[in-house]
């Protein structure tokens, strides 16, 4: 993800959801202060530490029992579809049916290795409760990313840098209560989903994921190292014309798959909003709230004279929760510095759009310095308005004679050229044309739609376009996505997500069967449900209904459903998952829930 600084992008570029290798059997800290580093005992890993020794491997999948969270081939089930990653023909997209029409070993959900859609979820309630739901639903994804991310933090952080826990303790007075509650809920959700973890162990992973980026950037970045330049590649822009207003972004990182989840957050207090971010992160990188405010983020470097303070993307979270206008959103950032507080060790380039007023701003941010640029008419002969960024500060905000970042400079120049030559009806199709641009030739590490030319470089992992109605997105480099699929995916705005929402899913044991009940609060025509059963919570799940259960709600209203599993006769323990599939094929998984005594 493009996040808060060049160092963040370096780490994410190295590790973002790359599969764990057989070296996982080497004694490694799975939790604690030294996640990812070698160990011989739990004590070597620091507070909340678990040393994964790998002394036994009951299922012979290459991962030791004490750190194997999936009863099949592979340590994790990162798309939470009930099939361990090593057995899954599309491990990053929920596809419990494993449909593979051409029998090439690659599921229909990711033909040609291109993922069709991202996992999705809806969480409601207090921030603690929503965090708990997210921690339980995406426990494997959070742990898998946390293990790799922790290794990167501990391997690349500056000498004598603080631990994530120490950094959290330092800035805790600055953090919104909703943020703290969310962290606590994530921790408890992890423990409930993975009972072998203690609460201290789970907290160490959550703290690492959310504070590790700041620890990485505690060293002032006076220059951008060449390896980092190979990694950072995000490109963002906002544009308004007579055809509409759009906020567009290519998110780049190294790795083979997308690891973000689309989540609709519906809190008891504050505004509802949607994000597309890793589910273990509590801040916001890319989001749209119910009031029509949308945000995206790019890494910004260098952050000279950096200080400890609020991570910039935590303020983007406040924007999602609190802002109903562009002015309110900008005031949150400006007011933070005016009040004598500072932002953290990572710099940022932020884009914010107000779809109600059709206004936009670009914020260039370092710890104690901010510049806001509002969208203005760029040409005298049309009404197109835009702002845009790659991953470097512009010279009116930051100047140094030796400041050179060739890849970013080239992409920014190309972006400005494409936007400068727009017409008055710059529309959704033209937005996609920019995001999938390869300069009329083959994609490289320097084009807007990027591919990795070698192992050190990053590629575009997902693309987003926010509109007043919701979010369009594609996965993998967009020029490749549109070779496989005709249209991008679309999800509706937070006030009306536009898909079937399951509010509750339970399994109740009876003498001769298990009874599965679920309710929906809204339904979309064409949705359908499937039920899956396993003998263990983290085991492989098999579909138990012969035909899909069709959604029966009308006019967006919800319904109640019931299904009986008579195969549960005499069983001591069964677990169930509920799959909800919309008309486009997007799958939302619910559960697991226990159905027998």
C-alpha cells in the first residue's frame, strides 16, 4: 500500500502478501516485540512473544503445529473461505466452491492469475464490536500479514528505534477513542478466532501492524534510497468536468496478490464509511463516507525533521468519521498543526474530494508542515478541474537541489500531460484510460499502470475510482485486468451498499440435526446463499446444500432464512460457514459458527 512514507512502501513492497516459504519451520517469533526474527524460546520474542519452533507437523504441510492455523496445506486461510492457502486454487479471493471450468488449476475467480473481486464485509455496532468482528472474520489474513510485516519492521527499522508498543504508549493521548476501541476489538477477535493465541500475543500483532510503520520512519529521510524508488509507485488524481467528479488511484506494492478487504463500517456514532485496506489496519488509506467525502493517500518523502506524533492516516480516519464537507476535512489537518501538535514520522500526499460540492484538494504533509492545493481550472478553454500526485513533493512545497526521484517524476509528468489534454466531458471511461495507461507501449516500472520488471520492483495491486454513487475497482495492473474482464467491479456508497447484507448467522444443535438461521437487512435481486460444513473450526469446509438458496427479499428489504443439516445426527461438533453471492459473483463469507454440542 502507499501509506505514510517511503520506508513504509519499501517494507510493503518487500512483503505484501507474499506466500510464506518452507523456512517457516525455522524457529521464528510469531508474536511479540521481535516478530519474524529467529528464536529458541518464547522469551526471546519479548513481551507477548510466541516462538514458532515447528517441532511437530501433524498435517505434513511444512508448518509446525504450534504456528499452523489451518488444518490443511498451508499455515493460513487468508481469504477465509474455509480452504487452506496451499489447497486453494485462488487463495486471495473467497471461492469455497473452487469452481475451475477449464481445469487449469486456477479458479474461475482469478483467471490468468488476475483476481476478479476483493473480499467484502459489513460490520455494525460500537467500534470495539466492529473491531472484534473484523479480527474474527479475517484472523488468518491479519496474522499472515502481521508475521511478514513484523519481520520487515524488525529487520529494517533504524538502530535504537522504539518498539511498536513504546510508540503506541507515547502517542496514545493523541489517538481518538474510536481508534483505541477498534484496536482492542481486533485483539479480542483474533483470540476468539484463534484460541491458541493469548491476548498479549494477539495484541503484539495488532500493535505491530498499526505502529510499526511509525517505528520504521523514526529516522529522518534526507534522501530516498534507490531500492525504495523501485517500490513506491502509487498514482492518484481527482478530476471534475461536466461529466462528473471522480477520485482515482493506482495502489502499488510488491507481491503476488491483493491483501485488502472492502469493508463497510456502520458505527453506532459518527458517520458510516467504506474502506479498501488491510483488515488489521485501523487507520484509513482509501475511503468514502456517507456524507460524500472520499480520500486516498500516497507515500510522501522525504520527511525532513520528522517528529513523533499522529500518523497522517489516523487523521484520514477522523475525516471519514467526522467530516461532511471539504472545508471540515482540511480543517482537521490544519487545526492539528495550529494547535501545536504534530504528525508522525511518515510524510503523506493526500487527495480529498467533496462530491456534494464537487470540490477537491491535495494535501502535502510532513510532521510539522502542510500545504493545501485546491483543484483549479487547468485550461482556459474548458471546465476541467483536477489535482494529482505521484510519490514526491512538488517544488513549491519541498525544494532541495539534489532532490531526484526519476520514476515518480516521470509518472507525474505523464499524469499531468494526460490530465492537461482532457476534454470537457472527462468521464469514467477516461479515468480508467489514465489508470491503465502504459504510454502507448508495454507497461514498465515507470508507467502509470505498473508491472514489476524484477523482484525488487512493485506493481499495481489494485485501482479505485470513487464517485458520488460508490467505488469502482479492479485488481492487479488495470491494463491486464481489462484483458480478462470487460467491466470493473462496483460497490455502492456507504448509505446504500448495493448488495445483500447478512445481519446474523447462527447454528443451533438439536437431537437429530443442526438448525442454521440467518437474517438479512437488505437484499439485491439475484443474490443466493450456500452452506458449508467442517468438523473443525479451521478445517476444510464442504458445501452441504444441493442447490443455492435464492434471496427472496423485495424492494431492498430483508428476510429470515432457515436450513436443516440432518447429517449432524450424533455428531459432537460441526462448524458452519454461510456464503452470500451477489448477481456479479462477489462472495461474502460469514461464520464460522458452531452447530453441535
